[in-house]
């Protein structure tokens, strides 16, 4: 069992840190938000007063919103690397740009810190149930060292390559998720506008070739227009930017991804940034003049 510093105790990081406590690790959590820190204490963890304090551990996990926060917490003044002891295992589980992950890995190596990126898929429920899919970029030996920790958080844990590869796989994941939400939303609009009960219709879809985890978990809440996050539109907008930048770097054309990115941008522009990404339904309803409450 390890002593683990956990920085970023939000929708995902909170339940992940709690699962590490449950698995028997000593968890020292840090978040800017006091309510998030209190929730970890209620789950049996302890809290740190700063990033530096949380870095006094064998393993540090970060689960932060975006690249700037990871740069600040890991690379910035008074950040993880400034306080890390040689040999520390740093696992960044945030979804960020692949080039930021590569920079973190390079800077960490200068300080003899072993850095992995390990973005996740599976949403809040996957975090709570410790069944996340985890796509890891970094050195094989560091991956092996991280497995006992990652095993307490997820079910499918795969090293997909060196630094940056995990984030590239996550970008591919996000374009598939965004595209699936958009099409499920269009199916709901079509069914309702045609006078067909969407619940029954989607039940059939969920049992056939159109089945997906999104239909399984989200069809009921979408039909009922329950859009509490979950995964915020704002974060998915960030991820579509990462996917398009990765496509540009790889010199490939991803026209459907570009369209989904525009729909998610429209969701933000229409004021839905803080809602769950299933609120893409509202954008597609608005497009047909079928605005719901
Ligand atoms: P969130 O906004 O709920 O949590 C982020 C937490 O980081 C917040 O509690 C915030 O206070 C804290 N934070 C921000 N800056 C900080 C700093 N400088 N120091 C300490 N704490 C800081 O976001 P989330 O939904 O938990 O997502 C976290 C990451 O996981 C994102 O990169 C997201 O894209 C990714 N992700 C989210 C989901 C999901 O379903 N929510 C699924 C897969 C991946």
C-alpha cells in the first residue's frame, strides 16, 4: 500500500481518491475548493494545505480540468516537481493536450520523477464504481509500478505507448462519445417530432446494433431532460479542441469530428456550458425549433 497525494478532488477525482482509501492506501488530498477537501475527509482520507504538502508521498495523482491547471500544479512555482523527491511516481489522470503531457514527462525526467499520463473514460459512475477505462502513456516499467494503484480505480487499464499516446487515445475516445451523443439526440428529436414514444424507441435501439454505453446509461435522463453533470459541456468543448489539434498535427482530416466540435461550441454559446454533455440534445432541438424546458 502506498502514500498517495491526490490533487483535484472534483466530480472524478473525489470518488477516485475515496476508492484509493477503500483499497487501503493512505491518501492526502488537495483541492482549491474546501468542500471537495471535506468530502475526502468524510471518505476516510486526509487533506493537505498545499500542493507541496500533497507531494510528500510515494505517488502523486493529478485530476485537474485542463492543460493550464496541470502546468501550474506540476511545473509551476511551488508545484509538484519543485517539491518532488527523486523516484516519485507522478500519474496525471486529467484529459489534456498530448504536447503538455510530453512536456510534463520531459521536465519530470530532469528531476528523476517517473511520469505517466493516464486519462480515463467511464464518467462519474465509472469513477464511483472503480471501473474506469484507463489509457496510459509513458515507460513500461513505470506503468508496471503504477498498476497496483490504477487497479483500484479502473477495470480496463492499457499502456498505449510513450508520453502523449494516452492523451491521443483519449482524444479519439472523446470524438466517438461526442458523435454518439449527437446522434442519440437526433434520434430523440426525430421520434418525438413523429409522435413516437422516445423511451420505447430507444429501448429497442439499445438492444440492437445501435446499442452503446451512452444509450444504456443516458437514454432515460436525456428523454427526461435531466442534464446535471456528469461531464460538463465546457470540458467536452476543451476535448474537441484537443482532438482537432491532434488531427492537425497528424495531418489528417476528421470532418465528422469538426461538425461535432461545432455543435458542442453551439451548446456553450447557447449557455449550456455547465450542463452535462447529453445537453447536446438542447442544441439539436433548438435547430428544429423544438425547444424544451
Ligand atoms: P471538476 O471540475 O469537477 O474537477 C476538477 C477539480 O480540480 C475541481 O474540484 C477544482 O477545484 C480542482 N482544481 C482546479 N485547479 C486546481 C488547482 N490549481 N489546484 C488544486 N485543485 C484545483 O472536473 P472533473 O469532471 O472531475 O474532470 C477532471 C478531469 O477529468 C478533466 O480533465 C476532464 O476532462 C476529465 N474527465 C472527466 C470525466 C467526467 O465524466 N466528469 C470523465 C473522464 C475524464
